[in-house]
C-alpha cells in the first residue's frame, strides 16, 4: 500500500511565492504595531524569514531533473555497449555452430532491441555464462578471457547505472514532496498574514492593502488575485 502524496495548496510559481514572502517580511516589520493586536511578534516575523530562506534552499525540480537526465544518458550509453558486445558474441556462435544450434539458441537473446532494461540485463547475464565456457572453442574467432571479463564488468556497470537511475528518480519525487510540503507551510503563513493585512487596511490605506494582495497586472490595471483560496 502506497502513502498518499502531499498535494500543492497554492497555484503560484515557487519563485513568486518566495519573493512575495520575502517582501512580506519587510511589510510586517514596518506594520508590526498594527499587527500586534493579532498576536504578531518579531519572533514570528523571524520565523517567516527563516521559512523563506529554507524554502529557497530546496533544489528546484529543474536542478534535480538534470541529475536524472544525466543518469539516464549514462544508462543508455552502457545499454548500447552491452547490446553491441552481445551481437558480437552471437555472431561468433552463429559462425561456429549456426543460428539453429542449441549453442546459439541457448544464449536466449531473442529480439535484443525490443528488450526492456531489466530483460536485457537478464539476457546479458545468461550470455556471460555461456561465453565463459567458449573461450577455448571460439579463440580462433577472437574470443578471449580478457574480452569476457571486460564484458562482465560492462554488464555490471549497466546494472549499476539502472540502480543509480532508479535512485535519482526516487530522489526527485522525494525532493518534490519536500518542496511541496515546505511551500504549503510557507503559503499558509503568507495567506494568514495577508488576510490580516487586508482586513486592517481595507478601509484605511489602499496602498498598504494592495501590498497584502497577491495579484497580477494586466492591461495596465490590477486583475483578479491569483493563488489565494
């Protein structure tokens, strides 16, 4: 049973949320006297500032994705190397015994290009077991123990790359959940303080009121606030 993933409670970009929250720290510091009636203190403002700093230090998805893409590229390169070496082994077996021989069929390589990564790894291990016993028999066709050992290391590197890619993909999801959770906590503070600020200045100070509204500009005028629920 899988755990339920944390859902994002805000729609504005993370960078916009961080910038707005950073500006909000300044507004709250300036307006502390007005907010004290709602329990705001300097310590609470500092807590907001700390949350902004922590949120900005979390890697963006783009930064984490770069690691995933690099791991995927490495895996694909190793996959092609393994495929090419298997084809060479298969060609030697076909020349020696024929494609209908039990030796060739025992390699169990099937349609190599259509195998997924897990299937290819399994076939690559089987091929290694087979060719390890053919070094003497196929020596005239260029098969050596050194070549077999090099191939075995290549297969191991391919398996390692699969594991690393899986770890990078899992880390990406974990980092995403960490970012969403931190963003939700920060947004809750921002929303609460903005709600207080709008109530305080709604009928007294339009300029300050607008500072506590998350909005976008359109056609030279204010448009409907976004990201607030």
